[in-house]
C-alpha cells in the first residue's frame, strides 16, 4: 500500500472516529432525557392515564440507546484501524469485530455469520500485520460467500495458528443441491481476484478448501 | 443531613443540565459548568465532594482541567466521562489521578455508585444517606 493511500485511509478513519464521538454525545443526551422522563413519571402522584404506555416507550428508547452504543463502539474501533498501519492484533477479537460489522450484509441475504469460539489454548492468538488489509481480506471473503449463499445458510469462521502462520477458514455449513459446484462458483466470484490480491499483499495466500467447502486464508503472523 | 455537592463539567449543555436535574431528584446537590475554565474556577472557589468531568471539550480539555485540579487539590475525587473518540483517554485520566472513568452514555445508577465510592474515599461519604 502506498504512503499516500495509507494517509487517505487514515484521514477517513479520523473523520469517522470524530463523528462517532459526536454520536456518543447524542446518545448520552437521549439517554439522560429519557431517564429524566422516567424519573418524573415514577415520581408522579397523579398516575397519568398513559403511565404504562410512557414507561414502555421509555424502555424502548433505552434499548435503542444501548443498540446505538454498541454499533458506535464497533464503528469507532473500526475507524481507528488505520491509526497504526502494522500492529500486533488479537485474531479472534479482530475477526469478531469484522463479523459483527458484516452482520447487516449477511442479514440482507438471510445468512447467519459467526466466529467459532476458539479452544482455550488459542484464546490469545496474536499476529502482527496490516490491520486494515486483514479486515478487508476477511470482509472480502465474507462477500465472496454472500454472493453465492442461499437464505438459511450458515457461515462459520474457524481460526487456528500453526507455527508461523494463522489460518482463517470461512465455511458454509449450508445445504448445497446435488450437482452444484460451490467451490467452482467461489473461484468465479466477482471479489475473488481482489481477495487474492489482498492476501498476497499480506504475505499470505487464499485457496478454496474443497471438502468443506470453505475459503481458506493463510497469513504469516509476522510481516514478511 | 448535607447532600453531596457534585460539580459537573461538560460542554454539552443539554446533557449537563439534564444530568444535574436527575442527580437533584436523587438528593444530590449538583452544580453544572459548560466549559473547562468555568469548572476550574468553581473548583478553586467552592468545595465539592466529587467532580464529574468530560474529557473532550473545546478550549481547556478535560485532561488539562484534571491536571490543574489535582495540582490545586489532589484530594478532590474526579470521575472522567469519555466517549469512544480516543479509547486511551480514560486510562490516561486514571494515570493523572482521576478516581474512575465512565463511557458515555452510562447508567445513572453506575454514576451514583462511583460518586458514593469517591465520596467515601475522600471522607465525605457519611454525610449523605438520601441515595
């Protein structure tokens, strides 16, 4: 990645991070205002006719504030990715963030997306790599699968480490009709060449794991 | 029984006035300031059981206000409020002597608990039993 390209991405990240901070303040005001309404309703001795309805609506507002807070926290974390180009990351934590940010795209296709919980021995799997490129590789792999997936399919991400590499296997656990060729279709997916380029840029490789079928990304845990 | 006197410093006026009203309902005595300079001046003129301080403010920022408060009176417990703008701000505040930090938006009961702990540690915890 060129220095200028890196600067462009960092600029995008800074602006996004700034906006997420402002959104936090918006949520904080909504949170306090709805909280105050709830306080006043609770204190009211006159028991207004709409008391229960008001409290229900306020509970809904509180729930949405929490939802917004989670989304903003993820977006902010994502926006800070370009702050340091190459860094040590927790593979499961980072993959979890990408999966969470991709849920909307999966939901539009009615596909379930999740990270398979790591075995206790691998819970702190670390790698030093370009975070933006890593996130992009994982998202592109998800996009490749989503372009082929049928409603009800389940995409599971398995992460493992082997000596100096980490392997990310994105498997479609769904049913494939007899005679279909999911592996061949994956290789023909529009984003497949992009995924190959990003993997190469990370010093790794990508291939189709035929028996599963799945997309297998193998990346070095330290920069080459 | 004297209510805990709490100074709230945050540039979001709507946030700080609403939070003050909610704390008042719970029996505290909140004073609101909408910029760092005003908050700092109030700290030097009056005594507070705890200070609730936003990190990101135009002009005098929260971390700078914290440093000045601590240089003036290291015993006043300060609870920092952060967004997710810079995740390192909360821990940085603790390094500079803040009692705790909360991420916006937070639950008011969580804030009250922090105020209670802060006031107890600073020796004013027994002055108030309304909350």
